[in-house]
């Protein structure tokens, strides 16, 4: 073996590396399902927000049209 590193230290190093690899693999296996579920929820929330904003823009267009017609009337 290596002259300056005790055998138990090499064993501990191997165990630490194996645990790190195991954690990384488990994270990669769990991440897609969690990410897709969160993404679907986020997309639904964004669609609701977009629908609300479209409604507000429609109402603002109606108000602007009314104001333009009101201002375009000749003064009596």
C-alpha cells in the first residue's frame, strides 16, 4: 500500500466517496418526477394569472374606448 496513508483512512475515504455517489444518484432519480410535478403546478398558476391579466386588458380597452368617444363629442 501507500507508505504514509493508514489502511483505515483509505477505507473511510472509499466509504465517503460511495455515500456521495449514492446521494447524487438518488437525487438524479428523484429530481425529474418532482420537477415535472412542480412545473405542471407552476404552468397552471401562470395560465390563471395570464387569464386574469387578459380580462383586465379587455376592461381597460373598453374604458379607453369610452373615454375617446366621450372626449370626441363636440361640446354643447
